[in-house]
């Protein structure tokens, strides 16, 4: 059998502070992505989602120590030289960055930036050939009047169009894998839907694997096939999207679901998970989520739960079975 498109095992990212203290931003991430799949990685800001994906790309600073395994079609990427990774980035793995305004160079036209992404991996192309290819990519991502937009600068694009341009750059060399890091951040709901539809269409037409990083379960609900929920650098729940949504086993997942607005309910305020995620340098003993969890017991304060199979999903909670039986009453005090 062919190896999976992407296989991540025990990925750990540690930042070394000036005092020499090691701060773990990502702790033991595991998941596998097959061709044509969309895997959602969801969690609050600071949960380690983006750091993990930057580790996959080899884009972390020298202060980061990366261990574990990241295999692309069976080829190990961890420990590779920057020269090797430059051949992988943009060619076999495309990356859509969080903020398209800062990801794009304000001094170059959008067409020049798309063409550069093409020619850097194919230096035999002439300038006119690269421009034609850039034009085709702008059409692919449904930018209106692409012939005119090709010579415009990023500030002349709307937020949604800048995001589309970023996707065009990521798709410039028809990569096998696309990582989209918060591709709908700061966009209105109509543009969010258009971007998600574009990613779905690219996945179906090109057969690429897609990792979608988001803080919003609603964004990945109708798109992803599998889901990893991250909290404080760890995966706390993982499984098929339908199984996780139908019967979440971890109180953090249930809190995220409860916070989604519901069309059939009128409420003055949306449900929120109490408290805040722990700082990377001050995580609690035991379960990282126990200070915010209404279901926490003494065991949770001293014993960190491991990710383990619970029916159709995996959850890192001592009381996952009891939580599943409490449906539909959410253990954070809100109704799912």
C-alpha cells in the first residue's frame, strides 16, 4: 500500500527561553491525512495549532526545538535542511497564511507574486509564460476581472480577494497537500462561505489533501472529514466529524459546540467557556482543562488524562463515558 499523504507522530515543539527554560507549545500531536481528505484542527488562540503547522513546513525560528515525526508520502521532514525544505514548500506543500494582508508583499503586484511562486520552482518558464499561468490561477480562485487584477497591488484588493490571491499562490505548483491556517479570519460570513466553497472545489477537482486550521467548529463542520480538537498544546479529542459532533466526549469540545449560535434558539448572550486557556509557562497540574471544567474532580487536578478510544472517537478525559451519557445537558453548564 502507498504511504499516507501526511503522517504526524508525536510532534512536539519546545521554545527555549532566554533563561534556558523549555516551553512546550505543541505536545505529542498525532494524525494521518489521506489523499482527498480534509482534516480540521480546531482550538482557541494559543492552543498550538499554527505552531504545529509551521513545524510541518519547517518555518519555525531557531529558538524552537522540534521532535517527533512528520512524513510526506513516507519521507521524513523533521531534521531536514532548509535547502531541502525550500524544494518542498510551495511545490509539494502549499500554505495559506492567516493574514493575507501581511502575507502579501505590499510593494509588488499580485500578479508578480503569483508568478514568482511559479518560477521559483520552475526556472525554465519565461516571464510571459509565468504571467499566463498566474492569470489562470486567478481565474481558478474566482477573482473577478483577473486580467485587470493581475497588475494591481494587495491594498487594491478586498479582504476576501487577498485571501483568494493567497490561495492562488499556495496552489501555484499544484501541491499534493494544502495547509490553510485560519483562511476565513476577519472575513464576513458571506465571504467565509465563498472561501470554504473554493477550498472544497479545489480539493474535489485537484484531489489534494487539506489541513484546515480554525478556532471555529462551525467553519469545519460541513467541510472536514476528520477533526482534532487542541487545547494547551495537546489533542483532547479526535475522530470523524460526524461522531465528534453527534456525541462529543470531552468537556472542552462540548463547550465549543455550545458556544455556536443556533438559529432555533433566541438568547441574549452566547454561551462561553468560563476562564481562559492557561499560559504556556503556567499550565496547571493534572488535566490542563480542569480549572474551566464543571465536571472536574480531585483526580483531574493531579492526573493528566491520556488520549484514549471512547466508542467511535478518542478523548483525553477521565470521565468521557459519563459525559457522553449526559447528553444533551452540557457539562460546562450549557445546552448543546
